[in-house]
C-alpha cells in the first residue's frame, strides 16, 4: 500500500511538471475604436430608429495559439436585452426597438473563448437621437380670461411646448392656424400670445374665441428620411364684459289700452329694458319724460305704467308716453340710458255681442215660403234681416256665415263693421229640391273677428218649399224579363212594371201604356202596371217564342219614361211525336241497320227529344234499336241468311215490328208505327259506285238524281276547258285548230258516228287536230277522193248546254264542221263508259241504261253533219 501511494505521487509530479512546461495564452478582442463596426463594441453608437433584425456589429477577436474562438453577449440581470450574437461569426443583431428618450446608454457584457480560456469585458453602447418625438404642450388645457377693453398688441398668455428630441429636432416654434376673423397673433419663438394690432375685443359680439396654436420642431432624420413633427392645441379665450354698452328696451314697440271699466291704479303696460353689458349688468331706473299729461305714472324699478285717474276724465283717445331707462352706476348715479315710446289707446269695452233684427226688433228665427229650384244667383227677398254690434272699433267687427247644406246658399256681406243688411243668394239650385225635403234649415252665424271674447250670435233660417212638376216618371228597371207558358188562357198575368214619379199630387200619379210590334197580344193595367195577355190571345211557342215591346209611364202633364219588356213563351209538351207513315217498308241487309224517324213539333227540349223503343216484334228478340237515332239492326247472333231462314218459315224473309217514339216532356206523349223489314244478304260489291247503289236501292229517285248531277258536271267541265283553250288560241294566233270538213251525205246513207281518236299528244295544241280522210288519202294514192279546200277560222265557241244538241258550224265552202264541245263530249262519254264497265254486276243494268242514253245523244248530234 505504501509503495502504491509513492507511485501515484510520483506520477502527479511528473504530470505537473509537463503541464508547466507548455505555454497557453487567452484569446482577446480587437479594439478598433468607437467608430468601427468590428471589435469589442466598446463605445459603439447606434441610432434609435434602427430597425429590429438589423445586423449592427461584428465581434472580432483572436487566439494567440490560433485556436478557434467563440463569442458571447449578455446583459446585466434585470435589464432589457436589446442584442443577440452569433457565437461563431460574432454577428450582433438588434432584437428590441430602441428609444433614446427612455434609455440612451446600454451596458453589454461581451466574451470571447478558445475553449480553455475565456475573456469577459463590459462595454457601453450609446443610443443616438432620431427625430421621432413631436412637441408636447405644457399646462393644458389653455383657458384664458381677458377684459374686452384690452388694448391691441397686448400680451395675454405664453404658450410652451417641449420636444424631447436633441438638436434641431428638439427646437420648437409656434404659429396660429389662419382665420379670416383672427383677432390674435403669437410670437414664433417665445410662444407669447397677443391681441392683434388694430383689432379690438367685443363681449357683446363674440364673448368667446377659440384659437388653434401649432407647435413645430426643427425637423430631423428618422429612418433615413427628413421629417418635421407638429402638435396642435385649442385655446379658449373668454372675453370679460366691460361697462361699455347702454341699456336697451326689449319687445318694442309698446301698446297699452285703457278700457271704459278701468279704475285709477289699473296697470296699463309694463316696459322692460336690460343693460347692454350682460356679463356685468347694472340696475335699470325707469322714468316718464313726456306725454303722460299727468294721468299716467311709472314704477322706477319694475317699469309698470298705471292709470292715475278715471277713464271718463281722459280727454284724448290716444296717448304717446316717452319712457326713459337709465343705468344706475356704482354711486347710484344715472349713466347710459335708452328712450322708447308707449302708445296708450282709450278703447271701448267689448261688452255687446252681435244681434239679428227683423222688421219687429231682435229675432232669432226667419222663415220664408218659395217654389223649388229658383235660378242660381236669385236673391231670397222674403228675408228681411239686419245684424248689429253696438261696440266700437274692432269690437264691432264680425263675420257672417251660413251653416247648412253645402254650397246651396251664400250670405252677403261676409264681413260687417257695426251694422249691415243681410242678403241671402241662391248658389246651387239643385240643392233646393222639394223631393229631397219640403223644408231647408240653415244657421246664420255672426262671430267677432279681432276680439279675445269672440262673441257670436245665431239665427235659424227656414225655407218652406212648394212642389213643381220637375220630375219624369222613372221605371225601377231599364228592362223587364218575363216568362209565360204557352197555351196560357187569355188574360193571364205576365209581369208587373213599376214607375215612380217623386212629384206630389197629380204630378206624381203615373199612367201606363204599351206599344211596339209585339204588344198587340198583351195589355197593361193603366194604374197598377200589370201586363197580361189579351182575352183572345193564345200563345204558341212553336209559332213564336219571343216578344218584346215598350212600356210607357206618363204623368198628368205628359212627361213620361220608357222601359222595354222581353217576354219568353215557355214551350209546353203539347205535340206527340209523329212518323211519316203508320206502316213503313224497309229493306235490311244483314250487318247494315235501317233507320226510322219521327218528328215532334214542340219548340224546345226535352219536349221535342224523342226516344225510340221496340214494342213488339215478329219474330221476337230479333232486333235492337238505338233509342236516340232510331236505327234498327239485327241481333249480333244473326249473321247470315241461313240463320234468318232457320228462324222464320217464310220464303221471302219479311219480318215486322212495332216501334214506339216517345218524347221526354212532362207529360210524355208517344206514337207507334209498324215497320216491315225485308231481310237480304249483301252481295260482294266493289267500288264507291256500287256501295252508293246498294245504299240507295230503297230510294231509286236518289240514285237517278245523283247520276244526272254527275253527267251535268262532266258536260260543264268540258265546255269550260274548250272555251278556255279557244280563247287562248285566239289571242296568241299561234295555234290554229284544224277542222275536218265533211260534205253533207244523202239521207239514205248510213249514219256517221263521230269518235275522238285516243291519241297521245306531245304538243298541247295537237289535241285540236283531227286526222281526216283526205290526209289519209294523200298517204294512199289509190284513193280517188279529191282534196278539199283549206278550212276557214272558226267562230267563237258557244256555251252549249249539256242537254242541247251540238251545232255544226258552216264553212266558206258550205260544208259543216263539228264544234270543239261536240268532240270533247264524245270523248268524255267514252271515258264514262269505260269507267262504268269496272262496276260490279249489281249496277250493270243501271250503267247500261246510262250508256244507251249517252249514245243516243251522240247519234242525234252527229245527224246534223250529214
């Protein structure tokens, strides 16, 4: 153990010796002076407007051994940290805003270390000024009191403002914001406020002045720019009143009145004056200078003017009293004064109201009797009215007014002084109407105008009206609508009309009459207005259902009114349905219905609406009938003649039934007819013509008429086409229709049938060309017939009727030429024949008969050419 301790001690001594043998020096900062931005920041200066985040300095130092160094920057405990350093680069950055006015010097602890040795230094950083503080006024607010008689140019106040900046930014100058009515000025350097030379103060005009003063610094740089800062303050200057204004009366001019009931000591009027210097007013003393004539007195303190004698002793009606108001000075001396005039009028007391008078003295009701509707502007001379007010002057002035129905009457005059004769004039004649009321009542008012009492008086105006015949009878309706059943007995009441005439007596009695084209069947009671049918009248809706006529209401002097009456005759069910025949013969094809029809002569539905039904049938249950149309058809199971023959044993298949036709009126009427129906089976017909013939075989006249119409249409169309083509050819002279010239043959030769050849033409004009035998003979030389002369121009075509024979037109050579219409008619007949050959076998007989008739007409037409 002792050996080990000796060994450790030896090793420690060896290590100590080795360490002391090696030299190690501490790092240090470079000291580049206060103007440098590199070093240890000693005596470094920074402007207070430097932006936060700006690199402001670089700590710079070295280690003698060349070891790398690191930098540090701290602040004293409790102080604000403004900078931060990067330990490697030594860059120092501003991290807090600076304010020189708050702290102009910052103590900073900087350090440098090489890892073994550390050097610490405490340095001071100075904050330099920037112009960032505006001037600041002292002793605010500025309230100054000065007398209004302060002399111009006098100093009244000193304004002081402080700027905490340094240099030019801390210097302050003053000026006032300009105003056109400025009465003050200020020294720019000292801030002394004075009354502007040549200006005076007046409490009565402007008791208070508001002046804005501006403090401006000398300017300086802030954040790289030059700026000037200012501050403003408002000065309140109160002007103190001085005794420089005389007193003045308030509320002039003054008027007072003495009434007939006034007594000595009565107050007439009170004047009032006040000192013009309201800030410090003096007491006022009142006195009468002139005009009282010893009958008026005034209280020197209150200014109350009183009467000193009885009104009856006053010699004048008007007094003008001169009153003086004087200021009482400090030694009870009368100083400045003002004078005014008080006008006192001796007036009558308003103790008499207006009064209406008639012929016999005061009267409150006036009455007159007259006819209604006097002309507008007429004076109602039956009224004798006078109005009077016994007071004098303004007390006797009043207005007249009529209260009652508006704008019917008016009163003249409307304004009265003392007394006037009252005239009442008609303004609206329609308002004076006996029918509106036999009596009109008004109130006549007289009301004072300019008096405080506003005395008034009233009188009743009563007008009793006499009636005149000024109205015509007037019906209660412009028209009357009545309904009466047909077949009503004569004398039946139809309608009652009423007309009113508001006139009285015989003028209001109305007599009724009727007239007009429909009035001959009716009569009216002359007084009751009841319209009834004539005793002999029998109305029938089927003959005529509508009547209208006029009714006249007439008074005793011939004035009348009119109204129109419309009478409708109501249809009654008085006609039963009726068939054309009691026994009807019908032919029915299986599958096709037959129709029966009955007629009801009633005028309106439901009386003329018929329902059909089968009463009996033989065989039974073989037919159905449509109740509305009367169409009869076989039951659906009867579809062939074989079924029919199985039902009946007769060979001719004739069935019969009894059909009833019943109307829908009340009471209802009915009639019956026996219908014999021949049952046949349909033949297979084709085409519309066959269908038509099948439908019309029960009515052969209908079929014959239809065929005749068709033939007439064909002939008419042919004539129209021929005429149109001829007219066109005649105008153009380009197409000359060729005609075949035929010589008349002997009577014993065979008849010649004219036929239009069926040729297809390329040119529309070629349809008028006919190949005659002469042209054929030119092609065949063996023909011995000579060539005829050329034909002449044809005459205008005639409108040949369908039933007339075509005429032959003679040529120059004496031969006859058939007309165009004749040729087209022949062609049309052949077309008709060819079309009819396509009909079924059922219509072949009818077509053959038509064919024969057409050929016969063509033969008769051709006989004229031979």
